[in-house]
C-alpha cells in the first residue's frame, strides 16, 4: 500500500500524496504549500579543501520553486527498475514529472502503454513512435495502432540518493 512521502527527514520540505502504483512507477501528487529556503553555495563546489567563502553563505534556494514550474500539473514518481540506468536514473530514484510540457523527440517521458506506466526516451521516426530504454538489456517498444498509448508527462528532474 502506498503511504505519504516527505522529501526531508527533519522538516516538511515537500509533502507527497500517493495517487497510483504500478510495477514500474509509484506516482505522487505534489504539495508546494510549504517553503523551505536552504543555503546555496555559489560558484563551484571543490572536492578538495573547503573554501573560506563557505563561512558566508547568504544565498538561499527554495527547492519547490526551483524544481516545480507548474505546481498543478507536476507529479513525483518513484522508479522501479533500471531500464533508464544509462540516463543516470536508477531503481527507487524520484522523478519530477510535468504534464504541462510538450513531448518532443529525444526527451524522457512517462508513458502509459496498454494500461502500464513506463519511463522511456521518446524517439519519433517516420514510421512511428518508439519508447527507448537506456539499458542494453531492455528492448525498445514500438507504439502501434493496437496499443492504448498516452504520453502522460515529461521528466524535468531526477533525484538520486547516493549514500
């Protein structure tokens, strides 16, 4: 069963309400009612010695405003599987999906094909639309007239947990 998800352990950064679960994606609605400004390091982040300028962090960023352009048409999904690993999207990553954006060739989209959600790169050719995985172990799907098909939304950001 789906449960609420909050993108922050100690503070309410963004509350997500579950709306759908399939074998490939869990989809949540987004609430942007809260604001949480986080310190933002300007310039380049060195991987060596810390910069003395880090003691003077005064620029702030609100991730709701940065990540979400159209709140009423934006959703967050959690991936299940590694079909997009070559695009840097792994199992259990969070995806920011905007339904207001126009699909285009070469972009990554959440598609509904034959009542199943899938995350793939769109490829538009003269003979049709292809849903292309970014994993050589997975097969490309050609959309035909026999498929029940909808481009549900366009990927705008992927959030990964690296620890």
